[in-house]
C-alpha cells in the first residue's frame, strides 16, 4: 500500500454507488459532545478569501443616505468560515489561504486574533473586501468583490503548500469561489490528487467548478438549493426532487451529498441512507450558516444521521448570530435539532 506522501500525484478515484431510501427512528437531538482527542485535523483551502464587513441598518432604501448603527469586520471565505467554526468549538483545523496587500495583512491578523492556524501564501494582488448590508428582519444584501487574479506561479505555490499540510488530515475542504481567471477545473484536479493520498475531500463551491469537482469523486459535496438546481439544470420544488438531484450527483461521482435548504434544514444522501433534519433559530444573519453546517457535519464524523443532526444545529446557531460570526459550543447547544423519522418527501422545499 502506498503512503499518503507517495500518493500525492496519483490520479482519479472510481465512482461510488447509489444510496437507498431508509426510514430512521424518531430523533430530537441535542448537539453532541465529542472526545477531541479522537478528531484529526481538518484542513481548509480557500482560493479567494475576503475581509467581510457587515453593516447593520434600520432599513435599506435604494438611492438613499444610510447611517450604520453597527459595523463588524471579520475574516471571510467559505473555507475560512469552516475553520473558524471548528476552532471555535475546540476542534483542530488549519486554513490555507493566498493573501496579498494590506487587506491580506488584515485578514491574517483577524485570523490569528481568533487563534486560527493559518498557512499564508503571499500573492501580489490584495485580498478582496465583501460587504453585507443587514436589515432588522435579517434580510441581507451582499456586495462581493471579484478578488485578485493569481499568476500561474502563485497558483502553483498555493497548491504545493496545500499538499504539505495534509499528512495529518482526516478531511480537506475545498470551498468558495475561484479568483478571476482561474481554471474552473482546479478543484477537480485537487480532488483527484488529494483523494489518492487517503484523505477525504469535501467540496463546497458553485457553477462549472462544482460540477467538475463532482465528477472527480469527492467524498462529500455540500450544495445549497440554488447550486443543486444549477448543477442538474432544473428547478427543484420538493424534497423528493432534492433527493433525485443528489442521487444524480452521486451517479456522477460524489460519495455523499449534504444539501442545505435554508429554513427547511438539510437533506443528507449517502450510501447508508437518506435523512432530513432541521433546527430552529431566531434569524439575525444567514451569512456563513452553510459553512457552519459543513463544519458541524465534519466535526461529528462526516456521515450518518447524527452528523446531519449536528450539522443543522451548527447552521441554525450561525443564523442566530450577527454578521458572519461562527457559533460557539454554547450557541450550538441552544439549538436542538430534529431528524424527521417519517419525512414527507413530497413536501415543498420552498417553505
């Protein structure tokens, strides 16, 4: 058997089988507590990180003058948010990020303030800034910069550094948008190479990069409803539609599909079964909730109904917090989850 280091450049893995429908026992679950000594490192790769500014307003009127009553500046990017959520709950994680310019310095400083183990690859272009305008009813209007273009040498260095960080990893998370001009196949190439080292790979992105990644055979993908619809090319109205779409992704190569559905919770489709779960929260901001959900799922082992229950607790906890704040253990504990024992798969996913 090859070692992980010997397998770094080996090619694509095979496709995984289809899941079967299965009912589960009724569960109303409090978030689990884990033996942190048994949890290996989770490495995240964020190709297009950001510094996120969340501005809270009394109301948003197009063309009007607005006075912010609260502003938060936080490190951003989907992979970074996964790392922040994990570390905030006592799990071992590290983030690999390209970061240039004064905003890059600011990003690294913010991460280190949160005691995040961050591996920085210096690039010439500045890290992007994202702005979220939040109204009292939790409506969020987002303005995201495109981000810097990475040179071929910068991208090569970023990928090479990633592979130096996976020897002790259980999971690698490839998450978020790609910088302008980057080949959409990059995540798929990384999935193929990483999978052959023995590490499990989770992908959370969108568009052509998502579909290409699915075909490369990741252990897990985490689309939201819009991303899932885009991937299969049709509207999904019911939970049954979501399951069919998830099975389609699995037939293309994804091992498991964790579909986040906003206020309707989440659906997990994998080899051992299909489950639906939800958790309630009073919403403040949805920014980063899907990232917290993915972090909770991986923290709980990355498979099965109990991991799904933990995932929706973490996601609901994030929704209850301002800006892109990731939930603490105390926040998660307040959000009791429910795995539906006999779900109505014909129910609408649109509330």
